[in-house]
C-alpha cells in the first residue's frame, strides 16, 4: 500500500518512468530456477511409449511448486503432468512460458485510479482487473487448450512460437494458475512479501459435506493487518463474496485465510500439514470489512507426492 500511495503522488510522466524503472529492476533479479511446477527430465514421445517398459525408462521429476517474489519473463509454468497407460509420467502439454508483463503497467494505472482505502479494497480491485484482463472463464475453451506434447517436440523448449502466457488475454480460458501469476507479480511490484504456490484445494459440498479435491494455484502473503504481521493464504480464483449490512451482494473478493502460517510456513510448504478452515463471506460497512463465517470448509494442501 505504501508504494501504491507514493505512485499516486506522481504526475503522468513521472509515473510511467517509475513503473518502467521498477519493472526493469524486477526482471533483472536472478532466480535459482527457471520453471514452476513439475518438470520432467526425460519424456518419451507418446507414439513410442507402448514399446518402453518401466524398467527401461528412468524419468526424473524436478519439483518447484513454490515461487518467492516476482515471476520474470521466460519462466516456464508447468501446471499439470499425467500418467499414461503404462503408469509413466508424461508431459501432457499443460505448460506455457511467461512471455509478457504488459499487464503490469496497465494494472498499476488501474489501481491508482481506483478507490482503495485498505488492503481488502486493493485485493478487490486487483481481482476485477484480472477478470477483465482474461475474460470470464469458459471451461470448454480451456479444455481445448490441453494438447498432448512429447518432450522431443521443439515447442517444449522454444518459448517463441507455442504455449505462451499471452495466449490467455481476452481468451475466456484462464484459471487459478493465471490468476495467481498476475496477483503474484502485481503485489510483488507493490512491495508485498508474497509466494506463488501450485498445490491443491478440497472444497466441501454444502449439502453432502463431501470434499472434492482440485489441483489449485494460490498465493501466500505476509500481511500486517494490525501491529503484528501474519502469513496467510490469499486465493484470487476460488474467491468469496462481499455483502453490505443489509446482505445485498456487492462483489466477489479474494479469499484470505484466517489461519496464520507464521510459525508453520515450512511445514505447510513441505507438505507436512494441511490448512483447514471454514469459508466465510465479508460484510462491508464504511470501507471496513468483517468476515462472517459459514459452515462450509476448504482445505489447502501442497501435495508433493504427485498422485495425480
């Protein structure tokens, strides 16, 4: 919020210079890894896979499903791998490369011109921008994006001609993976201490009380809502709702966990514990937000075991 408030004091020319300069610095930060997700060291072509036994093929899977800070250009995001009929892991084509950051200046200008009084307003308007940027998701369109690709296909390595993050703009097929990336980079740009996580979520059916598990991308952010900082899950795609005091619907808003991960962050990231809590809605009055608990639960998990 402090950096956003500072940007609001600049004139148009100063603002664009400040945005460009900060973005260039973020892009220059060295990262230990150039991918997010589950990367395969060896991947056979699907046409030959029936001729290969488990004993003849050794597949190394490298896991990097938690990313700290800004996600730079050329980063590869692998949001899914599959097992074939021989129970071997294969690249299923569920990946893309980050090839653009043009949404960031656009989003910052949008936030500067929005009525933001607190962190909840910031998350609200950021979600509005994300939905506007990608369009309303239609699942049948996203399904058509899944195409089986073997690792010997040049498109697996080449970030210039296939499977790019820019494919999702105005596409109506963005999901949690893409929502979380924009949230991660915008909030990192604004100086927030934030992680991007590929894990899973279990959501409880309100009628049957049965949990349905979905592989899911979300963020973990260090906040300071009071004098003491907290570490909470921040979910921009599996969001909740805000109502006024007469229970009139106002808007959708990202879900912020009430569970403080300050002392259990490593345990959660390493898959040793899950975060279970009741879902809630927000009640808004005079620019303040109060969570109202309902009896529906959600469980966040890291799922390091690759049991897809």
